[in-house]
C-alpha cells in the first residue's frame, strides 16, 4: 500500500463503490424529510388523529438518533461491510412494510424499525469510506463529496415527496426506497469486510443504557420543543435520559470493553470535533426552526414563501461540502472547524440586530454565515474522526459523532424554538458558538506541513475514480 498524496487505499475506491456508500446515506437523509409533505394524505387515508399523525414522521428520527452509538459498536464487532449491507436490505424490506401499513400505529412502528436500519447504515458506511482511502488528504476530500451527495437527500425529500403524493398517494413515498437501496447494494457489493485482528465483545449493558439515554433525550426534546414544556412528559423523558447517562458512566468504568472505548474517549481532539459538529447542527436546525416561526408568525408569510426564503440557506448544502473537503485536506480539520464556528458567531451577531423593525434582508443575510458554518464544520468534523479514530473503533467513533449531531438538532429546536425574539436567538447562538470555539481550540492538533501531506486536487481524484470504474 502507498500512502502518498492522492494514492488509492487498500481497497481501490472506484466510482461504483463510492457511489454505493453515498447513495445509502442519501437514502437515510431522504427519509428524514420525504414523509412530512405526505402527512395530510396519510391522515385522510388511514383516518389518523391529529395527535398521532406527527409521530409517523418523528418516530424515525427518535429511533435513528437513539441507536447510532449502539450501531457503531455493532459495526466494529461484526464488520462494517456486513452491517451496511444487512441494514440496506432491511431498509428496503421495512420500506415495503411501511407502504403496506393498514393503520397509523403500524406505520409508526414501521418508521421506528426503519430508523433502526438507518442507524446501522451511517457509522458503518463512513467507516467503509474511510477504509477506501489510505492518505488523510484523499479521505478528507472524499468525505466532502460524500457529505454533499448525502445532504441532497435531506433537501430533495420534500420536493420528491410532493411529486410522489401527487402522482399516487403517500404509499409511493416508501415504494421508492427499495430501488434506491438495491442500487446502493449493487454498487457497493465488491467491498471487503475488514474486521480488527482483536474483535471487541459487545458491551450489552452499555449499549442498552446508551439507547435509553439517547431515545429518552431525543423524545423529550422533540416533544417539549414542539408541544411545549408545560406538561410532565418531556421533563420525565429528559430526567430518564440524565439518569441513564449517569448509569452509563458508572457501568462504562467497570466493563472491560465499554461501548465508548477508552481509545476514543482519550482523544481530546476527536471529542472536540464531535462537540463542534453537535453545536453546528444545533445552531443550524434551531435557527431554521426559529426563522420559520418568525417569518410566518411575525411577518405573516405563507408556507410557500417561507420555504422559498430558505433556498439560499439549504441549496448550497449540496455543493459547499465538496470545497470543505478540499480545505480540510489543505489546512487540516481543526482550522476549518474553527473558521466554521466563527461563522456561527457572526450569524448570531447579525440576529442580535434583528429587532422588531429590522428588514427581511437583514434577517435573511444571517443565512449566509449560517450555511457556511454548517457546510464547513460538519464535513471537517466527520473527516477528522474518520482520519484519526483508531481503526478498531471506527464504527463507534462515527456512531458517537452522528449521535451527537442528532442530539444537537433536537436541542436546537428545544433551546432556540421557544425564544420569542430573534435578538434572544442571536444572543444564545453567540454564547453557544463561542463556547464551541473554545472547546475546538483546546482540542487542536498540529497540522502536518510536509510535501507528502499536500494532496492533489479533487478533479484529479475524481478522474482516477472514473478511469478505475
């Protein structure tokens, strides 16, 4: 194997294999948003109550977030290739079950299982992607392209969902998944199934406690953020999450092979990347939710007008991560993360000036640093974890990263959603982002400057993929 800049890793990264991994994650994010526009049709067809209907959408998110850490441990134990392929096949089968759901309860149950399959796909696929590239620079660039492809699933979900519902009803939303999953399986079928020489046994008590903590936390934050905190349910859920987290900390000190391996926890720089990614996700989704309420409540905009107002913030997410990957390869993840978090501080500063008389242009201008922050911090943190996490815990590392991101999105809605004024949102945003900058700076890692660490361009890498395909 050759670790030179731009050289291919131990498993030749052809366009087919790379596309197979990217398409699988595209499918995961597609299903986080594709059902939302179909909910009115679901209610008419299944006779769902208004109370139960939203859970058809959020059940997927809760299950997905709650099982990410456990899925990472499973990936390390049984091999990322085997887990990824099995999860893709399960995702296709469960999508068919959701399409055939006879009641809202069956649909919600199917969405829970669908989220579990999605949770198994993400850490295993990123671990496989990292294994395709031996050189850190090539790996960082590839993750930038991967992030751009997968982000498009989140953005295309509402549009594709609307087209499918118009064409034949909500069940088509799920019937599109098996063909996408089959394509991803076909493209990635030649991947090997590398496993560490020393296989770590599963920490079943730790996995169970991590699932309880993450599911309870996500459920409580989503329920409280959307339905209010004046009821006991969200508070009880958060309390259960805290107790389970404390119990997890105690158990992890006593077991030989904890679900959060010491070799991962000991990496202060990786911990900082996980925190940075969680904060960037918190800020993005929290501000997105707050601006939605502000535009429709304070300015009286229609849902269509509001959606169009967010195009400048969401559309670049399909492109900018590619450049973030190049920046990470050139300057190192830590510098890119710090710059991205500084953009979050700038977005908060702009919102501080969004008083009641502020123009729409001033408010929407805050979208620019906000999207620059999310599209630099998250790909950079993902690349940092993929490059520097020990190989034997690569799945657990990606599980921890993505669990942090999912918890961050729920926290964003819970923390920023209830704030009545945009200057208050900006103040909280600045405070959280400054703290994240301090954490990221404390976990900084010296950047290699030798010539062999300077990667070739993205175009050169893509050209090699095309010729190897």
